């Protein structure tokens, strides 16, 4: 019944291009785990949204279905590759991730709370930063490139074992100033087009910008396997592209600006289920 | 297509050197968001204007607007109002003001300013993601703006 509604909605969109509401559907992973893809807006966005909605609802039937089954989700191939790396000793210390952390499933619950304040380091850390810190200080191995293949694969593995758990990024206490910096970036109208994230994803989600159906720009689905470039894409990679497409000088993955933006955007999706690796067009 | 993640608004900034007779972007005189005088002094060509409005690499207005007259152009967005009847709702001077710098007519508008070269935050060199250099040109040149205005004036029907 739900699926029928979805198909009807899409038919209408194609015919008129006038309305494009998020598709009414339920994400059930591998026929067993229901994932929260719409929920009451968290505190950070309660004044602008009633409900926060995953980008999954803004994609077509086939793309949504592909994500619902691990055998169809092309992102899972990279998760498998990362699983091998998880269990392989590397670096001067001769240890693998598994030697310290156990099986990758033991990491369930980690993804949903990142980026996160690290007391010892006195900084807000993304998952990528934490992974590289482990590699350098505990394994004596070389850092991975921030958005390189090894790194994205590992973040996909860590997301996959937390799928369905609600995003729960802390924004108060010592993380607050970074969060505020992220908020400011979110509302800054960058580039020759003078467009902010909010112009597209807050004011116009549900609308069409040329052929693209604008979502709320949530990051609970990252890393994202994109059918367009047939690889996993990081949240910072997506931010970089969105800022560049405003005809702006963009920021680099791993930059302080994107770390702050990730904390802020992540908190706008508090309550949504972790989906990574998700599938998008 | 592969180069840009979105390619939703691939405006090609005009590379043609500004015509000496053109009103420079900084010198455009707005009155209540409208611009009375032609920017180029040469009458606009509505046929070319129609092309600019629908072309992804030119005005790409259809990224945000739908227009029945452009039904041959696929994938029209719905961020802004339908352009049908724009020539009835607005005077030529209003339309020139809106296309030149919509923020003068509609405060805080999401519509980009098509004839403006400064005041941007981190302007880029087109869609490269790199910083803009001194070749930064307006999104449309003076004559292109006039052509678009001449076309919009013809959109009388709803």
C-alpha cells in the first residue's frame, strides 16, 4: 500500500514537476531492521522544522530499494573491504583495529555520537580524526588521507554496525562554540550565487532545483554510495561540492570549517537512524 | 556533467569584454528595485532571451522557474514563481531590476544577482571551487540582460 502511494506520487511529479513531496515509505533493512527516517525535529531545528527527514525519502523507488538490502547496496562491498583492514595488523606496533577493539560489531554506538568533544585533545573530533589518531598513536601507522578510499571504507564499516541507532550528537558543553561556528557557516550565503545551505535545504527541501529533488541535506546516511560517481562519498566531500556549486571558493575535507559544519549539520539530524552506507543518486 | 556534483546552475559567466557603452554593474541606478535605462543601449532580442532563460550554460533560469512557453526545456525547477504572466505583472523596468539584482526588489531573495561583480563571500572561479581572480564577470553581460528582459516582457499569458 505504501509502495503504491510512492509510485503514484512519483508519477504526478513527472507529469507536472510542480510538487515533489518526500516519498511516503518505510525503510526496513534486510527485511528485519526498521530504520527511523523521519522523526520529530530535535532541539537544534525545532524552530524551523516540525519533522526531520532523511534524504532517503527524496530518492526514487529503485534507489530506495537498493539501500534496503545489503546484497543490492553497492556500498556494502566497501564495508567488506574495510572489514579485512579492520582485522589486519599494520604499523610499527604491529596491531590491528581488532586487537584493541574486538570485532567491528563491538563499535556499534560509536558513529551516532560523532563528531564529539575529545577531552584530552581539547578538540571536537570527527570519526575520521579519531581513526587517524588510532593509526598514528596506537598503531604507529601512517595517517590516511582525510577523504581517501581507505578512510571512507572504514567510516562505512563503522556506520554499518550502527545502522538503525539514532544519531545523537552532543552540542552543548565544550562543543558549543564549534557548533555555533557550524551554524554560522550553514546560514552564510557563499559565492557568486550567494546561496547558503539553508536556502536550499531548509527553505526549499521538497522543491525541485532543475532536475534535483532537494532534501533537508541530512548526513545520517553518510558515507553515501552515489550512483552518479559509483563510489562512496564522505559528508565533507558533499559539503565541498555543494559550496563549490554556489560558485564559491570551497573548503577542504577535514578543514576546521567542515568539522564545525559536520557537528552542526549532524545535530540537525539527531534522532534519525544511522543509514551509512546509504544509496543516493 | 561529471565535473560538478550538482550541475544545477551551470551558468557560463560571459567572457566577452564589457562593451564600452554598457552601464557598469556598479553604476546601475535602481529606483524601488526597478531599472529604467537600458544597460546596453541596444534593444533586447527576445528570441535570444528565450534561449538564455532556458539554457543550462547561460541564464539557466529554469533551474528555479517554470515557464509554459519553454515546455520544450526538460526539468524546470519550482523554487521561484512561474514565469507565465511575468510581462503582465511587471513593467519592463521592474523586470530589468529583477534580473539585474533581484535582491533590490525582493529583500533577501534566493535569486542570484545576474549583473553584479562584487560584495560576494568567498567568490569562486566559476565551478572550480578555487578562489575567483580578476576575471570575475557578471553571470550575464549587459546585452544578455536586455535580451532576457525583452523576452520576459512577452510573457503576457497565464
